[in-house]
C-alpha cells in the first residue's frame, strides 16, 4: 500500500501545481484576445444601472434610439460611477452624436459629463462644442441632452458661428422634429446677431 499511497500523494501534489498554472495561462489568453479586439464597447443606454456597479469602463459607447427614430450615441475615454450612485455615470472626454432620420446630424464634444440613467439625460460640460450638419458651430460651458426625445439645450450663454454670421445668445434649444423636416434651433435670452457682409446680396 505504501507505493500506491506515495504515487497518489505525488499525483495530488502535481495537480496542485499544474492546475493553477493552466488557469493562469487560460486567463492570460483571454485577456490578450480582449485587448486585441480593438473595437469600442457599445452598450445600450438602458443598461446604465447595471454598469454603474463597475469601478471603471474604458472607451465605452452608449447607444439608443429616440422617440422620433433618431440614433443617439455617446462615446467617452472612460466612465465610472458618479459619487457612488447606482444610476449615474461620470464620463471623461465625451462625444455625443445625434443622427436624424432625414439625414441631418449634430456632434457635441466636451471635456467631461454625466449620464443619468434614471432621468435618461446626459449633461456635457467643460467647454462643450456643438457642430451641426447645417453649418452651425456653438461653444458654451455645458449642454444637456434628453436621451428619449433628442432635445438638446444649453445651460448658459453661448457663442455661435452660423453660415450667415455670428450670434450670441443666452440659451439655445435644439429639437428634432417628428415630421422629418430637420433640426429646429431656438435662440433666446438676449440674442445678438452680426451678419457677414459677404452673405448679403
């Protein structure tokens, strides 16, 4: 019985060494495949609550469809829970894109932001820059977006470069009309307009 016991003891000792090594090798392989994938992590906006439980997400991309059929996407350098909240994510260097069904689009670039899963809104701050496919360029301190309707509004004054000149306004609200006639921009709260002379015939 001694030789059999000795063989069994050596077999147990061998498995204690080789099995952990195999597990490490397998995990390393999976890690390398994940890093070599190269694509962004596209995440439905509806899953924000679950994602907020994670410590940090690198290069996330959140996507959804508004009530009128526009496609809205938010990408960022990384995302993490906002002040321990289970429903909000803080995002770094976010980019928001809104593509309407009629072909018009807009892009927002900012330094930071917050996505609130409970209210389904996003706030982009840190010098937010907005560009539209119709030729408008706007800069302001922060912008808010309703992820259900696609409505975007500024939280303060903004400077605007338009195809016909320069604008200053206390607020802008951008709507995507359900009729499919493009974006509708409302400038309010002390609008100042400077026409370009070369645009007037």
